[in-house]
C-alpha cells in the first residue's frame, strides 16, 4: 500500500497521470490502476478530471495527501534508521595514507578491501606522513601507509615496496612546486635544493601530489616528485639512490581483534609490492 500512496502523492503534485508515470518510471495504466485500487480500499473518490489532461483532487484526496506525506516521511525515516543500524553494526576500519602512497598503493589495495565492505565500514583519510603517525597515536586511525621512516611507541612499522623521486617539469622555470612542511617529499625537496645550492625565485606550496603532477603536465613549474604519479609527457631527471625510499605500513601494537582479519588482508596485499 505504501507504493500506492507514493503513486497517489506524485499524481496529486503533478495533477497529471502521464507526468506521474514518467517520474515514477512506470506505465500510465499502472498509475491509473493503483489510484483505482486506493479509491476502492478507502471507498472514496480521490480525483476528478478537469478537461482531457488536468485532474483535480477531491476533498478526500486533499485530506489523504496530508496524511500520506506524514506516512511516507515516517517510512523514509524508518528505512534510514534501519540502514544506519546495519552500517554501524559493522566494525569501522580507519585507514590513513600519505599522498604518494594514496596514488601508488591505494587503488590496488582498496580494490581488495572493497570485497569486504559487507563486513567492515572502511574510512579512508589522506594526509602527510607525520599527520598519519600522529592520528594513529591519538587512536584516530587503525592503519597507516606512509613513505617516511617514522615510528613511535605502540606503533609497528613494516617496510614494503619502494618509491623513486625524480626532478620533473620545466627545468628552466623559476617556479618550484613544493609540498607542505612535514611532508616526506618536502624533506627530499629541501635536501635537493640545498645540495645544488638552489634558492627558488618563486615557490608554490601545494598539499597534493596529484595537483602538482597535473600542473607539471601542463608545463607549469618544476618539482621533486614521485615518478609513479607523473604522466609520460613530463620531462624528468633521474636522481641518485638517495632519492629512492621505502613505503611503510604502520600498525598498532595491539590491533583490535575485530580488525585482525583486515590487517592480514592488507599485509598480504602489500607484500606483493615488495
């Protein structure tokens, strides 16, 4: 009967059976049948015709519309409450990733984790490596993916995969695109500039590897950036092995029992990159 009330509400608001059918993605005869069944159930007339197309609600129709609105709103609220209960009943898994690992590692990892979305509610956070570590120590994240060799008490660090930083972009440009302080790439950028005694005439601080990569692809500026996030059209300069770095998985010393299965999935997937 709720379906019939939704049909009635749409007809009431459009004053037209054809338009109601289009909005509800059903046929006009189906609309007519449902309205007729509703009238039979309530033993009243809900609409009268005014010309060929327009219809007008009767006093009974207007009265039913007020009640139908409330009933349908209550039903929507009930469905939302049930869905929320189902979502919150699943364990929450909070995964943080640095911007580079987000570009290089996350797509493949999340593809694997997506298969377990019916068992866990995944929340993904992007931030720089230092912020990821801080959030883990504050119990705001359960797992972290970073490219900076940082660690603290109660946090375990496991190396996997490897990243290569390169000098990329328009090498004659006075504009340097650099990451924010505490970013792993910012540390390497400062080391590169110091080693070559470069003092950029212009800088732009950007909190996203992808935005920097997009600007470089448009021929704007130069930067130290992961080779993995660049398109093949961006000019690059290969640097020494000092600019090769590990990726790291950060886990808590005492992983929540409900998340141990997720940790196994993550660890197994990341080992393939080693």
